């Protein structure tokens, strides 16, 4: 079986993150009149097999004003209602903000408020919304708020938002991205992937239907597997296991292919899918599988980031994993869960592929969670990283570091 598409998606997402990080560093240097001609390029870092399209620079986040609002305002914004704990049953929260990245921007509550307004407008399937008065945002502030909303919900990741004027914005739901055949960067809004243009979307009514299906799925899988007594790591472990056993992984082509993979076409396919697409077939590509887990952790207010790595895979007792990661340049992605002072590598993709191998001999096999809650030392028994990077950051110059995972989680 050909796993090139599977690995190419991981490699493409990883290299895109490196490109965006370095682009933002260059922008910030230029804004302070420091030349960026000697900055490292993507090619100076460990090379992935796939080349992603050239991209524009990230927003000039250095110009965003950091202001200290009142302590009460900040406390209210940083706290999130836990329906599972408080009521004994989970209810979907459309405006919950990613706890890790919320802390990254906690000194500017205005960005958090704007992100929540965006999340609510998208959830309500509005065609337009307003940020006015004390919520009015500069372009840079809006970019940060929109990124925060996208990190927090797949609904906000499934839209493109365009600025109408200083206060008003329009929303396109499930836009279709197509190549800009003229070779020019598309200018279709701040959320538009660079080098592509938007060709239509779906109606708010259709978007509402898709969002409701996603909400129902998340609500059901949480209430079926969790209780109000579960702590954060138990929540993380139970949802991890449930997704592995419930959803199907899209491994790509059924047969080996000798055709060269077109990086641009592969990336275009990736950005035209979302985690919400699980309801078409309950099948997800690897990146969307990992992404879905992170989004559900956000709903449960569990600190979860996804990191990408280049490194050396260590052979495991699973044929598919060994075939998939036989190339020494294969990139890989996995979540890190942090609870209190402790962080853990949780490789949901390795556990999913391992379970699929085990179920070839026994269909009712349950996941052993072999790769859940790993220390960095334990991680190196299956994958030794030569280079790691967070896949998301509001401000690449002040991004969250990769947590050190000192010990294994004892289940």
C-alpha cells in the first residue's frame, strides 16, 4: 500500500509551520529597521520531502498594543464554564477559547473578547458581524483574534472572514480554495491561504447543518465516555481512546503509486477539508484526526498543543507503522497534554495505526494506549526528534515553548 500521501500531508503541514515562523521573524525584524537578509531559510532546517507553496508573511504582530485591563475583566475572560463538572453533563460551548493560546495573549483581553465575538458569529452562521467601540480592532489585532478563534474551533477554521470597513466583517462558510493560475498571491481576505483564491462557499443554512452535526458528535462522544468525576488526564485519555476506536483513518491510495506527488495539489486538498468533514464518512486524514482531538480538548478546557517534528522513527511491532515511517525524512505530528506542572507526549496517530494493525487479526481489539502519556525519554523509544516546532502560535516571536515531558503518565 502507498502511504506517501499520508506522510506528505504531515510533511507539508510541518514545513508550512516553519515557513510561517521564519516569515514572521523576518517581518518583525524589518519593522525595527533590521535587515533580514542573513536570516535562516527553511532549507537551513531538516528537510521534509514535500515543498509547500510560497507564502506571504504573517501579520505584523509586533505593532499590536498590549494593554492591561481590569483584574476582574481578565479573570472573567480567562475562566471558562465547565458544564460537565458543574452540571454532570457536557453541553457544547461555542465561545470557549483555547486555554494555552489564551494564556499567551492574556495581557490583552481585547483580543480574547474579539475572538469570542468571532466564535459566536460563526456559530450563529451570521453573514456579517461588527467589532465596534472598545472592541474595534486594528488589522493586526483582528488577525490575532481571528487566529485565536481558529485555534479554538473547527467552525472558525471552516470560514474565511473579510474586512468590509473599520468595524464590519463578512463571513464565507466552507470556502473552496483553488490555485491562482496566474501565479499571483490571492488577496481574498486575511484568512485566505497564501497563493490561492476563493471560489464560492456554502449557504449559512448548509453551514448550520454541518455545524450541528459536529456539535452533536462532540456532545455524544464526551457524554458517552466521561463523567463529572474525571480529572483532566482521565478526560484526555478517554477521548483519545474513543476517537481511535470510533473513527476511520484515511490512509490514502489503496495501491502503490509510481506517480510523483504534486505538493501544491496535495496542500490544496488539505486546506479544502476540515475536521467537520468527519460526517461525510467518519473518515479523517491524519492531520484532521490530530486536529479533531485538540479541538475536543479545548471544549474540555484541557491544555493541548500539537507539535511537528523531523527525526528518526524507531521500529515498532506494527507492520503498517514500519512501512509508513520507513523513510528517514518522514515528518510526524502529535499532541502534548499539560496538566499542572506535568506534560505528556500523546501520539494519537501512532496509537490509531497500531490499533488498525491489531484489528486485522481481531476485529474487536481495544486500544492499549501504548503511546499515550509518554515522557520525552519514552517518546524516543518510538521516535527520536532532531527538530520540533509548535504547529500554532499567535506570536511567533513570543510563542509558547515546547513543554518538557519529564515522566510517564501512570494510568
